[in-house]
C-alpha cells in the first residue's frame, strides 16, 4: 500500500509516541536492565583482558563479579550511612536557613529594599534546596536496591557476549557488516563511559579534599554527589554544588560559602573545559542542544538513572543512525557540525580481536 510522505510521517510519529509511552510505563523494569547493559559494556574489556591472560571464562567472570560487588557495596554503604546522618541533621539546618533568610530580609529593609517576607519564603525557600542533591542521590540509591537483579543481568550479558559474534555470523546474511557497526557503537560508548568515570572520580576526590580543608560537614556525601552528578550533563555540576554551599553558609559563615563556591567553579571548569576535552577529542559528537534535550527526555522517561545515562544512550543512537544511509541525515542533525561527525563504520570485515 502506498502512503504519502505526510501519512508516513504520521504513522512513524504515532509509533514513536507509543514506544516512548511504553518505555515510561516500563521504567521500573528498563532502568536496572539499562544499568546492567552499560556496566557490562564497561567491564567487558577487563573480561577479555583476563581471558587473554589464559584464565578460563568462569575465573575471569568471578574476578569481574568480585570487583563489581566490592564497588557496589562501597557506594551503597557510603550513600546510606552519610545520607541517614544528613537527614537526621536536616531539620536543624533548615531552621538555621530560615533564620538567615529572615535576617537577609531585615538587612534589605534596612537599606531601603522592601521585600515581602511571605513572598520570599514562599518562592525562594533555601531550606528546600538542601534536599536537591539528596533526592537525586536517593533516586540512584533506590535504583541500586535492585543490585541483585542488576548483577545477575550483567553476568548473563557477559556470558552471552562471548558467543554473540558466532551467533551473528550464523544468523545474518552480512555478519561482518553488522559486527563492524556493533563494534563501532561499543567502542565509542565504552570510551566515553571510561573517560567520564575517571574524570568524575577526580572531581569527587578534589571536592572531598576541598570541603575537608574548609571544614564542611558530610564532605564524603557531597563528594559522592559530585562524582555521581558529574555524569549528568549541563546541570549536574551546579546541582551538586548547591547543598554544599548552603551547608557551608549554615554551619560556618558567608566567607566559607564563598570559598566552597569558588572551589566548585575551579574544579568543574578545569575538568570540564580542559581535562575532558583533552581525552575525548572533539567530544561525544552531539550538539549542546541535543545533550540538554536528551537529559530532559531520558530523565522524564526513566527518572534519575535516565539522566545519568542520557549522553551514552543518545550517542549510541546517533552512531546507529549514522551507520545506515537512510537515517544518516538524522545523525548529521544530532551532531555539532559537519567536521566533527564520526566516520561511518567500515563495510568490510573489521580487524579487531573478538572473544
């Protein structure tokens, strides 16, 4: 049956709406699965390296699982312990912030700026801002409560990945082309995730050192927040700084809050503008608008975990679109400029080592 271009567009748009609505409804199931997929992508090079060291598959897999369990347990213990202590102290901090807000209103009245007290406390409530990073970290912590499901999914994905190339060669008519495209996606996503993980670890460590030197409470919690929120593009670094700055204002004084703000600015500017571009080259191949839109879209569909995975998922989608001549124009629109587009994957057999 022949359809006009307008009719085809409406059919595709309607199908896309149905798919997005289904993803949003199935977010509790999709979120741990997507986390498991990206954890498997990150850990697969280690698994292959151990196999090249003549370890059997089961031994290599045990080493990877032990590392994942250790790191996951450490993150969960840090989040739960620090967040519990912070929530116990939160009412005192909120009361202190309320007092400081009232003092600010009195000071403004004294210099001739009359601000309605009720309006200021209603629309600008700094006490509520203390919970911004806590809510995001709690969302990630709730996702990690499915740790057993995520770990089992990672194990099965890694086991299946070792035999996937052979299955594709037997099932597809042009297996080498499909494998080349799959390698192109995995290499780029893995590279981005590894670099982003290392720069996020550096950010968290520097934030912890800076807050500890100033004497801000719960420096471990705020450094962990800086590490996690550094994965969120555009706004993650700003959100991570808000509670630490407010706590420095409440616990210490205005000068300490200014020093905390300066430290966050220097750390994020240095890593975001100098360190990451040095290792990522031309970046992730996405325009700034697309990065921000992907953050909003995946956060709306999948929640906080979608915000963390927004860039790698959009980048994988762009690479997949770029591999097909019919959808390559969409990939061009997603990229920053013509000169920074990723080269198309080779059509011949890829010369890469496979499991």
